[in-house]
């Protein structure tokens, strides 16, 4: 049975009338159109209905956006005090929390997120903005160099930052960039995924309503070709992207040719290791949460469940299949629904193709594997076993309600299998012995390891990976310094010798 405590729920069931009213208000402000020829489309994944579509930016509007952002940086935002910037971010967080139902429903309407999880995303987005508003003054303070008392490192902004963000967490992903970079004194151009335009507009409106000067946060409904030119533009000083390996490599290559720093998060195939001493029931609950949060469309989702011990593996498989079987599809606006749709028909078809590849390669589909016969982009909760190293999906990311379960004989085999991937974002280890968990964590090749919890996120925890999962860090103090100038200032007294820096007072 499903432990419903694992799935965030809201006591509010957003009515069709409320949805219609919100869309009407948005339509008046942004003149929404229903045109399937437009690239930026808001389609309800639970029904397949086209809600609205938006035209791409013209080249002249794109140039105006870059120019306004550059002007806002040079003439206004970089000169704001930390307290002034913090006031804007705190106001944005306050608006999010006050109008949580409105912001949450955009997530559910256009990417299919369960309403309780949509509320949770609004909460963590507000928390990230509050975190950086609170801590930026400390992070921006000049840093002393103990071995060089006449020197210090000054933390300064660098200019316009381009963010290229995905659809799976339309607010949280952006907050990971906007929180630290706006508080550092940079300004942001944001290119969101084409299937979440209403969420993108809602965020742009949020910062406007919070009092950010025009140009500080700018939404771009841009083409891929236009984004390439934005990367090349000398007024843009850094790029951050969350997306596919292909997109990350293309962006990093182009930015590298322009000598611009990139932070990249390319997803993962995160292992969840179940050691033979792990408590079974609580570990099963955590594994279900780790695999099925956001309908499995999570970069740090627990995609490969690796169990040590044949008897334990059999019991784990039975318990996990039982839990997955208990999930039921429905309207994601209904708090009782436990299985959301995939974000798009494209995402659904990709998963169906991967499942077919797995079967052709000798894997066993223990549960599910088929599209659910109802409107929308729903996939049956799926469990796959017997995936060997030659299987086509062995090194693929399964982005949806599909769990791959492996059973091995030893801890050493579990570690080897966990590392047998080109990805290295997050990992989880479940054990009754925390110190044993720490020792195993040292052996795991990933940017993040969680012991006795599925991989998760919080404003104070650095987020990022290694290998093909990308480079750089977001969140925490580490994320704050990715796009700043750490400027050395060394002071010598008048009349000092020109020979080398003075290193003592």
C-alpha cells in the first residue's frame, strides 16, 4: 500500500472555475493565443488540451532585452545596496507564499505536477529567495587572507547572466540561479523550456511585482539560434544551463569559445543502494518517494535501485511492486491523485521506446510498461529487472515513473554497479550502520550522496554533479560564488619598494 505521508498534499482542490479565471486574467495581460504553430505552448498534460501559445521573440525585441538588461546592471542593480536587493527578493518570496494557490496551479496545469508537489515547489522556491536575501551580506563581505594581512578578496558582480532552464521544476530551477545571482548584483536573462510558458511568465511577473527594476529579470521566449547569439554577445558574462547532455555540451562549447564561464547540470541515473542491514519497510517507502517524486521526472530521482543480498532483493522487489501498483492516475489538481501524467507526449513516447529497448535487450518488465488508456500523457508505474551491461538502457536516464531494480551479492558489487554509469549527480545509501554508510559514500562517484534518505535539495546544500552530469555548483554559499569576480586588493604603504607585494603589516 502507498504511504500517503510520502506524497505532499494540499487541502485545496483548485476548481475549474478558478483555473478559468486565472487563465482569463493572464490572457488579458499577455494576449494569449491558441496556435499550435507557435513554439512556446502551454498544453495540459492530463488532457492534452492546448491552453495557450506564445510567439517567439523577434530579433529586434531580443536586442532590446539584452540592451535593457545591460543598462539595468550598469546603471542600477549593481549599485543597489545588499539590503535594497534583499528587499526585492524578500518581497518576491512573500508574494509566492501569499499567492501559493495561483503559482502552484500553473505548474500543475502545464507540466502535470501533482498539486501537493506544486505547493511544495512554491515553498522551496520562496525558501531559496529568502535564504540568499538573508545570507548575501555575509557572502559579499571582503575575505581576509590570513597569510597576507595586507590583502583581501573583494566579491563583486560581473554583469548579465543567461539562464537556460528545464520544464520539470519551472520555479525551483530558476530560483537556484536567480536567488544567488540577483543578490550578488548580477542581472538575469532567462530562457525557459517551451512547454512551460505560463510558469515562465508568472516568474517574470513575480519579480516585477516585487519591485525589481526593468531589465533585472527578463524572460526570453527565444529560439535556439537566438540563444546562441545571446551566448556570443559580449554584454553577457556567464551562462548556466540545466538540460540534456547534448544541450549542455553545445552550450558549454559555444560559451567556451566566447571565454565565458558555464555552470551545467545534465541530469543523472542516480543509484539508491540498499545494504543488507537496511530496515526494509522504511527503505521501501523512501525508495518509492525517491523514484516517484514529480512522477519520476527529477534529475536526482532514484532511478537505479541496487539491493544487496538475494533474499533481501526478492523481498524488496515484492514490496516495491506492491507500492508502485497502488499508485493511481487521475486529475493532478485533485489531492487524492498519486500518479501524475508525464509532462508531454514526447516524454511519454521516449519512455515507451526505452521500455521496448530494455525488453528487446533481455530485461524483464515486472510491472506496467504501457500507456494508460485515458486522456493525457499517463504511463503505468513500471518496474524493470534483469538489466545487464549490454542492455541499451543500461547507461540511459529513465525520466519518468520507471524504476530499474538490480540485485547483487555484496557491497563491493553494489558500489561497482552504482559507479558503472557516465552520470554522477546524486546517490543514496540505506543502512542501519551510519558509519558504514559514510564509508560507502566515499566510494561513490557522484556530486552528492545522501545516507538513509533519497537524494534531495535545500537552499543550504550545494547541488551539482561530476562526469556527464555536469560541473559547477548551485545553491548554498558555493553556488553564490560561481558568477562573481573574486578580486584581489593588496595594499602597500606609500613609498614601498616595487619588489613584490608587501605581505606583512
